[in-house]
C-alpha cells in the first residue's frame, strides 16, 4: 500500500497520518467549512481489489451505521460518511490525546481509583451501545482513547461490531488476542457479555501490570483464554483491594452466564466498593488520603514523571497530602486528565500568581467548570498549613462558599407537587450527561442545593449549557424522560 499522505479527501485538508489498521488508514484533517479538526478513516485501497472488495465495503458501511447510532460522550462521534474516488471514508470526531496502551505501559500497576474511573466510563459507553443491540467485539486498550481537553475517555472503532440479530449468522473470528472472550475464540455466537470479558482483561492489565492471558503464539493465547484460569489478581498485586479483585474475577469468568450480565450490573458493583477508591456519582467524595485517583502519564508524555511533582516548583501549600487532595478534587470536576494538567501547570508556573492563572485557563472564565476548578484549589488547602497572603491558591474573590445561597424571605414555598425528588434529580442528571459528560452529576448536585423546586433546578442546569442547540437537546431529553 502506498504510504504517501494525500493532500485532501473531498473538502477535507489532510494534515497528517494518525495510524493504520487491518482495514483502514486514519488521517488528521481540517474541515474548512466549519473550521474544525476531524479524523478521517479511509478504507485501504489494496483491500478493495479482487473478491474481498464487497466484503470489506459491507463491513465499512456497517461501521458507518453503527457509529451513526452511537451518540454518547464516551463514544467517538461520526460526522459524515462519503466516498473519495470510489473509496469510502468516515469523518470522525478528532481526539487530542492517547490510547490506554500508551498512557499505561505494562509493567507497573495503576492506582486503583484510576482503574475504577476508567472502567466506569467505558462501561457507560458499552452499556449505551448494548442498549441498541450493538456489540463492540474488539474492546482493547488501543480502542480506548484518553481525551486531554475533555478529561474523559472515548471508545472508538465499532467497525467490527454487529447488531444483535446478526449473532446467529456464520461466525467470524474477529478480535484481538489477549482481550477476546472464550466464546469469541471458539467462533461461537456472541452477546454483550463478550465485551465485559474484554474489559475485564483490560482492568486486570491495569491493576496488575501484566496481561491476564498471554502466550508465546496466537494459538497458545487462544488456548489459555478458553481453557486456563487467570492468575488471581491479588497474587500478582497484593495491594489490590478484595472488592476490585472480585469484580475482575467475575468479569473474567469463562462461561458468559457466570459474568456480569450487563454493563450496568458491572458498573454498580464497582460503585459499591467500600474501599473508597471512587466517589459515587455527584457526591464529590475523595478517596484515601495518600492515593492519587487520577491518571499519571508516562514520563515521555507527562511534564513531570512519577506520582508527585518536585516540591521546589509548586506553592508551599501544595506538598505531600495537599497535592493528592487537590488532584482528587480536580478529578471529580475534570475527569482522568486532572493529574496531567496539574503537573503541567506546576512545571510551567514561575510563581503562585501564574499558577492561579494557568489553572484558570483550563476552563473558560464564567463557566461552571471554571468555578469548580477554583473551588477545588481552595478546598485542597490544609487548615493547619494555610499559606501566607502571597501564597493563596485562589484569588481573594475566587472561592465560592459551599453553603446554599440564602433565599429571599418573600420567596413563596415550592408547591408539594414541585418538590425535587431523587428520581427527578436522576432524570436531570441523565439528560445533562448527554451534553456535558461526566461532570453532569456534580453540576446537578450543586444546582439542587440552590434550587427551590423542579422548575428552578431545570432552569439552573439549562443555564450551564452555552450552546443553544445542546441546551434544547437537554430540555427535550428531560421532557421525554419525565413522560415515560
């Protein structure tokens, strides 16, 4: 295949090569019509020759249909589907980041809280796709992207997915060794539980620093996947909690009926862990005092290597446990990239004032995210280690009090029928998740404290959405949810 990068595809201006796969090439491109960066997946020209042409074209069209149905914050979005000189291509959301395989090279276990954060976001994406009868079939680290700007994970490459009603057709061995389910290795029919097994393999690798199933050859790997049990996680990583080890063990059960039956079930099990490694949605709780719960990038990609920054380049109050506290607080607002951004800012900042400014630039001023970042900076300061005036972590007027805003004495009491119930707040959260991503539970919790009734909570959440189209989508989703 010709490795030369074309200058353009249709109206899209090609800026570089992002990667190659078994059936396609992915380019970074610019869309001049709406001034945004996109990713373009073009089917490989050499696969369009001979008898395989129609087979690969059918799979490519299927990828377009599948991706078009999956509109979710943790799934790569599809913008367009077209042909260039007879060759089909997808125009996809571009993610400025890296895949999990690069972010977490094997060899060292990842912090437990980070493992759980990753799992919950991937499960949210898989659960959404499974609701449409869509099975991914190739869940692996390379297909989970860490988006730096958005602070969230994105699942990509649904190109080998099949709809549930196709599972009885003749099976094809599709997937990646070491992450394939036993039934996938045997070429049997599949359901959503195969994706949960694959995710279990990823979680084992992250938590233990090595693969659950690995062989010297493809055949040996398949044999281990189908016949040999995995080594218990706690024998590989004795520091791993029993709760997370149990979740991983169940996900890796050989028989599908012994695994979690849905992504929702598996996510619920992770949220019920009593080791404090992850906060429940929206409560803002932090994990253990000495354990970071955000992603630590490898030294060649992170401004600072190691789990903590050098103390000489940070404000006095950001040392030891205070740094870990701040990292956890930011993670609840920014997602898994909090640790990366914090280390970058600490390295670049030459003074406390510049530290404040750079941290503030992580989100536009006036947005809820900006206010939450400033609040995290304030709350992370230890009471017995309060810095001097010149060492304040936030500007004097930046910190917003946690207590609820006082209501006017003339404000009428909310009617009983308009009381904000947990069910109503959950419906608001689900609708807001579609347009604002993982930060939604936190925003709804804060808005609920200040809202007098349902209408006010709905209005406060709508005001947080700057884009009119997204605001309308949120309101429509909420209204539909309340009608069902």
